[in-house]
């Protein structure tokens, strides 16, 4: 498969970073952004407002016309998880049948609890679905620092072709057919990074942070396996790798949010209009509901959802987790 023309939908930091990835791989790239100032800045000065100080590749062209970006061999959809259905419906009139659409957000749909791949299949059935996930901060990727991710599709040939199309000296995609495992890893690691941040903000020590990360990974794995994911996916880049990154660095919005919660700031204060998107806040209650449907225990995710909803304080949630019945680890 040849993917010489890549369209990127989403002009935020992650969308711009992935557009840079495609350009560095030698592709002709069109980046769609709703904000006309962003488009003008990229095209006029070669700089993106969301990635200050980083020079963009001349092969990257920005546009405020969605149809222009969708005139491509493959499209990267890089917008918040909860906008996936609406964006897919907007794309429908302009996307050629069979065009691969790569989901680059990490989350579960509110209300339905659906994986984003299922949302895309429902809203845009003519597209060929793939997902991209893994341990990657937008700034690192944009700077050209070494990064490895996973690209998954039920069509192994499509996953392989997309990986080849985006690969460069600094960006290494591994292909997979485990679409479910890659998505569950990406969605739940955002939720689990919040309590890891709260532990740091509360000053509870590295031992507590390590224990929560490990037990959180066990939760992630239980739910993913119940949904048919493969063990090797969960222990790979889009599972354990992404969790370790997101739950250990304040560069992560989710961990940074948790740190502030641990320091005593309120959810309402941190989620005020204009605040940065924290996907784990939206995913936590959806993950809990999905676990109940599958008969899977998710005590850490439940504690996070209770704290975010104001039903428990951080200290009360910790007490709930520490007082659970003792059990064997395996």
C-alpha cells in the first residue's frame, strides 16, 4: 500500500506533531485546523501556536477546509475522543470509500461506552479503521526525539502499510491486529495516571506510586482481556509502555491534574472553561460502567470516578483501597 498523501484532522499539539511525523517520513501532508490563526501561522511562518519554538517541515500545509485535508490516501483523526462521532459525520461527505482513518485519540465514548473504533465504524462505515497509540508526548515527537508507537488494524496489511508510511529515523511504529487491546490500554492509562499524580501531590512517596501503577496495570489488563485483547499487546508499547510514561511524568495532563487534586485543588477549579483537556476525567466513569458490564473489578478506576464526582476525598479513596480484603496477587 502506498500512502503518499496524508491528511491530518486536528490542529492541536498532538495533531501538529503527527503531521510533522508524516512530513519527516516524506509524505505530502495537509493539516486541518478550525482555528484560522493557527492555519495562517503554520503557512506563513512555519510555526504552530501549540508547539512554540519548533520549526515545521515545509511539506506540511495547513488548511481550514476539511475537504482539502480529506483528499488523501490516509487520514489521521487527532481530535478529542468525545468528538469522534461528530467529526466522523462531518467527514462523511468528503471521504472516498475505503480510505484508512487512523484514530489517534485515547478514550471511550460517553453514554455507549463504545471503543472509538466502533464509533467510527458506526458513523463512517465506508472508512478502513486503524488506531495509533503508545508512549508519546507531543513535544517530544515534534522535536524529533526517539519515539515508538503501535498502529493497529484488523487488516494486518493496512497496519503494516501505515507503519511503513509514517516511519522515520526518530519515529518507529510497530504494527498490530489487536485493535481492542491498543485502545483499552490508551484509554485506561489516562484514568490511572490521575491517582498516580494525586499520590505525588499528597507526598505519599514513590513506593505508593509504584504500587498503584502496578495494580492499575492489573486492572487495565483484566478489562482488556475480558474484551478479547492479547497479553502481548498489554505488556507492549500501547499498554504498559504508555501507562509508565503517563503515570510518571508531569508532562502528562492526566498526571498533572492528579498532582493538583492531591494538593487540594477541586475538580471544578481544574475543569473551569479554558482549561486543558484531561481525557482521563471523562473516561473514568465510562470505564467503571464498562467494567460492571463485563463483570470485571476495577477498584482504582472506581476510586478515581468517586473522587472526581465528589463522593470521596483523596484520603477517603486511599483508605477504601488500602482496606480492601487481602488476596493473593496471582
